[in-house]
């Protein structure tokens, strides 16, 4: 028998304690990213972040193990959306199209999720901090490798392949991940760091990935170096 006032299938609302913990976590993330964007990563301490969020250093370490972990909290949200989008793509879809559509079709949902936590402009500014800070860039590349392995396993499962016996899922995801990193770098170095600019650049490069791998790049006008003396 169902209790009065409950709705079957409804997601239970977090309790007061959980909501308070979430507000503290979110305040720490916002404070950290604001400081990173204005002072730089190396110029910001854990004490600075805790003070900006009006909590103790001890409270900071209840939520995050390090400055690096709080830096990548928002990107992890975005990555989880992409992973779930890949899992949800229609069966039988070509693997490259699955990856491409998972990123581009979930674009708006990813940024809506981010905006619930921090201003989108702040998130994009911190991307530049990551690209320009050697320690963060190294961590970003390490995390990208871990994400690629997860995506390769999902693709292998979708295609009914043994990932350790068939190299194609890892090769495909590595090429796909390379395109993402190239577009991130070009976007962060450009004059327009808007969401639209990032989306358009990423879409243009992803659209060329398949042809770049499969086509002969030479044209009739290209000189044949082998015949030159």
C-alpha cells in the first residue's frame, strides 16, 4: 500500500543534511574557480579557497583531497554526460558517429548542468588556466587517457568486441580524443572563448576526422615529390 503524499517512481528529494553538504561543496568549487581565474592556480592556496567560501581548511579537505581535485570537479560532470550519452546511442550506429553525436547532441545539457554550479564564463576561463598551467595540463592529459579507456570499453561492448584482442576501439577513441584536445587548445588560444566558438570549432574538426583518416589528401595540383630532381 502506497503512503499518502508519495509519488510512485519519483526521485526522492535529498534531505536537509545532504542539501547542506551540496551547498558547501558548490561554494568551494565556485570560490576555487574564481580564485584560479583571477590569481592563477599556483597563486591560490587551499586556505584562500576555504576563506573565500567561509569555511575552515578542515572542511575543504572533507570534500576535496587537493586543489587539483576541485579544479576538475566541473569537467568531471561534463565527462559523465558524454559517457552516458555514448551508452545511450542507438545500437547499430557506426562507432565514430556514436562518439561525435554523443558530444554534440549533449552539448546543451552539459552546459546547463555546469551553469547550475558555476557561471559558464567562469568555467571557460578556467579552461584557459588549465591549458597554461603545466601541472594542471599534465593532470588533464592523464584524465583524458583514463576517459578514453572508459569510452573504448563502452564502444567495444556495443560492437561485441574483445577490447584486448581488437585494437580498433582504442585506436578510434584515441583519434577522437586527439581531435578534442586539438580543438580545446586552439579555442583556448583564440580571441573568441565563447561556448558557440568552442562548439563550432569542435564540430568542424570532428566532421573532418573520418575523411582525414580515410581519404587520399593529395590533389591533382599537388606536385609529386618522387618525380622531382
